[in-house]
C-alpha cells in the first residue's frame, strides 16, 4: 500500500523550490550523540575558503559560521564524514577521537 503523502510529491521545477539549507538547525538537537563517535572532522581554518558546502550537506546541522569560516558543534556531530567528502579543497579531515 502506498502512503498518501508519497503520492502527493511534486518534483521541483525551479531552483527556488529546492531547500536552501540543511533540514535541521544547529541547537535544535536536544540529546548529545557524540559518545559513540570514533573519528571527528577537524577544520583547517587557514585552508577553509568559506564555501559552506559542508554546512549544506551536514545531515545533523552541526556546522555553523564563525568568523567567515566553518566550525563544528562536536556535542552533536556523529562523525559521519559527509563534510569531508563534500569539501572541494580538503580543508576538513577526519581525526581519531
């Protein structure tokens, strides 16, 4: 059986109909989830150009702007590494906890 809300989906036709940001805003998470993480992303702020691709792709919305660069809220970061994969200049690297 198909769920009714899935049949109502309409594919975006214009760029303005696509989401403008991550689905969650940092600070809206209420339970810290970093305890099981084995690696964490570390930003090289000297190398970061502030393109904010990592911000756009972060599934938990834990990346935020600080002094024109990105910073990470490690209390809620899962360590998934998506930010590392999306950084076009490799300014983010995964490090062991």
